[in-house]
C-alpha cells in the first residue's frame, strides 16, 4: 500500500510540475515579457557578482534588524498599511464604471440596498450563485451608501482576513521562529490580482477567502483526527462543511474541494498505522462534511427561490459546460451561445431550470463527443492558453479601473503582474520539485501539502471542462501562494 501511495504522490507532483511549467510558458510569450526576463537575468548576474560583498557590508545589519523583537509586528503593520493604500488609492484615482459581470453584481446589490430586492429574477434563478455576493455587497452598500467605497471596503476586509489565515496556516506548518508566515502575508496582500479585484464588484476575493479557509480548516481537522480528539473533530468537520458549502454559494466550484477533502481523509487513513481508529474518525468526519455541505446548498436554493419567487436551479454548471465545449470560441463566452440560452429561457415554458441545465450539460457533452479525443484535447489546450496566457493582460481586469491597455499605468501594472507570477510559480515549482525528490527517497511529505496539490489539480482539470475566462484562474493563486511561502528558507 505504501508503494501505491508513493507512486500516487509522485504522479500528483509530476502533474503539478507540468501545470506550473505551462503557466510560466504561457506568461512569457510577449516581447515585453522577454525584455523583462532579460532584465531579471541581468539583475541576477549583478547580484551573483556583488552579493558576497554586499553580504559582508550589510549582512550583519540585516540579520540584526530581522532578529529585533519588534520586527514582525512592524513588518506586518507596514505591509498591511501598504496593502490598504494600494486598494483605496483606486477610489481617489478613478471613477468606477463597471460593465458585463461586475455591472450585473453591482446592479443587483444596489437594488437590494434600496429595498427593491433582486431584479431580472429569471437570470438569477438560473444562476443562483449571483445572489450570494449581490446580497453581501447590497448590505455593505446599505451601510456605507457609496457603492464603490462599499466594494473596496467589503473586499479589502475579506482579503486581509484571508491573508492572516494564510499567515497562520504557514506558521503552523513551519519551524518555530520562521519568517515564512511573513512571506505568506506579503505574497497575499501584494498580489496584484488581489489588489485589482479588491476594487471590483466581483466575488473573486470572497471565493479566495473561502479557499484559504478551507485549506486551514482541513489542516486543523487532519491534526485532530490524527490525535483522536472527538469533540474538536465534530466541530471542525461542521466548520469545514460550512466553509465549502457557503463558498460554493459564491462560485460553484467547491464540489472539487469536497472531493479533495474526501481523498485527503482517505490518504490520512492509508498512511497512518492506527488505521482502524483513524478510519472510523475519518468516516464520521466525511459524513458530517458531506451532510453540512449539501445542507447549505439546499438552504441557499430555498433562500434564492424565496427571493426570486421562482424554482431555482440546483445544478448551476450546465451552461458553463455547454459554452466551455464551444470549439469556435475556445470555450469562452460568445454571442451565439448566449443568444441560444436566452431564447431557451424566454420560450421554454415547460422545462424547469434544472432540466434546462441538464439539457445544456448533455449538449456540451455531445459537443465534446463530436470533436473526438484529439479535438477535445486540442480544445482543452486552447482553453488552458486562455486561462494561463491571459494573466498579464489588463484588458480583462477592467480597463475602467486600471487604465486603458497601452497606458503607462497599464504597462507598469502588467509588468508587476508578470514579476509576481514569475516569483510565485518558480518558488512553487521549486518546492514541488524538492517534495518529489524527498518522496522518491522515502521521506514523508506534509499531508496538508498533498491536500493543496489535490485542490490545484482538481481546479485545473475541472476548469478544462467549463467556460474559459482569464479571471477564473484566480482560484489557483491561494494555492501557489502557500507553496511559494513555505518554499522559502527558514530564518530563525
């Protein structure tokens, strides 16, 4: 059994390396990217030449600063202040004029804040995950009054909370006195995508909060199961079920997290000597998580149904599979499919929304069948290029916020994005490589890292079958931030 687990872990890690490599390759294609890489290589050579001398001159001073008893507190305060300034700076620099999905969420939220409730009920009933963020933002707008300020404050609160969860998680899995938690906090709060999406009316920041919360609770639960603490196991199983259940209300991808949790718990059973006791505890935990998760989904459907006065769809993935299978649009949103959907919603008075979603799922599957294996793989490669290759583009990140593509602001920000991507993917790839090397020599990998990699693979493969859009890749960054943070050297 240990050999099976070892080979399974190796397979997961190799797949993760290939995934990381693909993301890096797709984001280094432009001339601007190549020039930046050349610059970074040049800086690297200079550092290689002058680093020994600089170390002799400044090394002891830097070590003295880092070892100062108030260093961590001052550093955290400084990063937190910088993160807040970067986010709220947009409020004073631009007039927010959202379109497409951000406009939909903001419009729904303003309607809720005014007391009118959700509008365009048919659309919301068909896509019930629109309701959660709209309601949350609606409450914020009602309290704060200024819509854009409400967006920034709400998203910033969730982003800072997520950053501290990431920091605490890394602290728990790092040696005592390590500065890795500070790296995690920095990578999270200075993530260029977190900065820009914090000022947009989209649920991306909230979804990433629930992703890091899921990883944190999974870690705590695994520790409680291995230590046979019954009461905490029950409590954290419920909390974990609530986290993935409520997170799924904002974006219906957390079924992937549920599957990853179940595999992770099975992994704990198979790699622990006290198999029978761990098996019972893991089984109880799995049942609680499953029941809680689907219970939250049922409550959300009932809530949205009550708000819209319509029978809400319990399966929100049909449309995403259908449009994701469109070879002509590389699996992205397109007018033809959108018109087709709206005609169904307008003229089909017989089918329920669940039946329509099921129908779209089948039609999407039929599209894949018509392409054959080679054609389907080709489409997935195109979709992966959309996910990975569009990360340095600012056009999908709302030109009305950043500044139109080609402007100085957009250029600077896109370079910042590229540097950030380069750092976290290289660091993450390095850690995955070292983990693979340790696994082949029989060393044990931290179980929570296996869970993070399972999540990454789950999100990756599920995205290959649904609608492709650059911003949908954001769910990967919490995972890479954790991998990058723990890959850094531990300074005591």
